[in-house]
């Protein structure tokens, strides 16, 4: 079983990162800048529609929907900035598997949490969970890399993961930045972590500890 889960694709690179970004932009335009309620509830992820209306495709489509230009741009900038490096390292087919699977897992985790908490009407849209997953994999593949925040402040990639996770936990606990899916961001990190363990047999913590030696 483990051999099947870890079977590698033959390496090919065809800029899947840019294709994903282009699809997101196209969907944004077609759906009326993400504000058309018909498209929002058709393609976004809403517990009551998914579980009672059987809109099962929402687990795959919600990550291509965005609510505003700023929402789209922030996610696509993060995707392109980190995704291209990751894709060049693992190959396009592996990257697509990782991105789409982590996005679906983020949606499933968020769906379960919202349903249990009774938030049946909440609507989840955006690629942020999958983008956070890409960020974590970047830090695993390039543990000694440095990311310059706003082009000025140098932050080691593993530390950036810890900072982002801490911010998401803080905002979730104290109700900061309402309207932002903090749990989905954390689910993105968790999905990528699980992918690394199952697919690569790699524990991110051990990778980062070794990088510090």
C-alpha cells in the first residue's frame, strides 16, 4: 500500500502553477467578480448545500472562487511566488496532485468543523487553504531559504510557517479578522503536513531541525 501511495510520476514541467492562477482569474471574471450569488452558492462550499443538497462538487470548486479582487490577488501572488519553486522541484503532475488534494482536504476539514459547530449557512470560497499548503511544502523542500516580507524583512521559511500558524490560531481564538477562514488556513498546513508524511515519508519538523544544525 505504501509503495502505491509513494509511487512517483515521471518528471514533467509545464507551468501548472500559472495555469491554476489563470483558471482562478477566469472563474473570477465569469462569475461576475465573485459577487453573483447564483455562482457563489453553486461553486462555493456551504455545509447545508453540500450535505443536504448534495452539491458534492463544491469540495473541488470552492478553491477557484474568490469574493473580491484583493482576495484573488493575495492568493494568486502567494501561489505564484511559492508554487513555481515547488512545482519545478517536484514536477507539474505531482504539484497538481498536491495542490488539488490539499485544497479538497482543507474544504472537507472546514466543512466538518462548520457542520459540527452548527454553521450550516456559512459560505467558504478561496484558494487560501491550498496556498498555505504550498507554503508549507516550500519550507520543507527549501528549509534553508529566506523569504523577504514586503521585500525588506528576512524571515527563514520554517519560521514563516510558525508565524503564519500562530497568527491564524490567535485570530481564530480571539475572533480577529472576522470573515477570514483561519481554520481553513490551518487545515492547509495540516493537509500539507499529512501529505509529506504519507507521500514522501518526511516529517517537516525533522527537516527543519536538520536545517538548523
